[in-house]
C-alpha cells in the first residue's frame, strides 16, 4: 500500500500560470482533503470531498478549484497562480475521521 | 469557522523533563478529537483518536486526556527525549466529518 501519494513534490510557477496538483489514495477512503500549510499557521483546509462526486469549500478556497475524479483521486487546480499561494500543500484521506496525509507539494509562485 | 486553539505555541525542554500542552475546542457538536505528530519535513501522523468524555489514551511515554463538556484535551509527554521534538497538532471533528486543526505546539527537546 502506498497510502496517499502526491505529485509533484516541488513546483515553481510564475504569477498567472496554472497548474494541477494530483493526489491519489489506495485505502478505499471516502473522504479526501486539500490543505495548505504556511509558517505559524498550521493546516488550513482549502477544499474537501466527503465522497466521490461531491466537493465542498473549506476555510481558504479562493483561487483554487478541485475535482474528485473517482474514489481514489482528488486534484487541486490553481487557475492563475499568485505569490500568496506560495505554500506547502498536503492532501489527506480519511475514514472515520482519522486522516492520512501525503508527503506534500512545496509550491513557490514568483 | 470553528475555533480550535493550542497552547503554548512552542515549548523548549531539557531531555528527561515531562511536559504537557493543551487543545481547546468547541464543546458543542463534538464527534472526535485527534492528536497528530508532525516532524519537520514529514507529514502529520496520527497519534490518538478520542471520542468519549473522560477518554484517556496512552502510547509509550505519550498520553492524552479528553474533556468534551468543557472543551479541552491535554497531551502529556513523560521523560521527553530529543526524538520527541516535533509539532503536535490537534484536530476537532463534528459529526459532519470535517476536521478543524489547531495551529500546533512545537516541542523542542534539548539533549
């Protein structure tokens, strides 16, 4: 079992560029999440998906879109990257509340 | 937005010291409280899940207690070791299934 995988691990974008962060889990979990982690601010929820076919906004959704492609995969898209989106992005999946995290994607927007 | 607060924000102790920190959360709509351990350059990993008022969980030198009526949980580390250095996160779940994380307590244990 790979658990939760994320690609890419690192990315540098110029302001205005777009990209998609990929996340996949092989634990057959219903719920999946995208967080961002900024210094001194812990984890902030961007979007989550309680089950295949559903998505909901979290605390900081502006500037992002998500797709729950199937039960395994949950992608996060930045349509027009801004320097304020420089952060470390974590994907997680859960069943019964306990979350399993991917290794993170470190994104820098210049 | 649910308010989950952790204190202190950071803590520096000597090897062998015992320490504890606090997670405060809303006392209504409680479903579960999770503690995670987050080492630098890694991903958070689950330590405990606590669901009942009065729950006590223990894993080696680390233990946690839960008071859902007053909305707090304590995490204790007995005889801290340098390998305990990490950020400890708590996460509050309502029965809607979404987790709200605190900002964490960063523990540094000096040899």
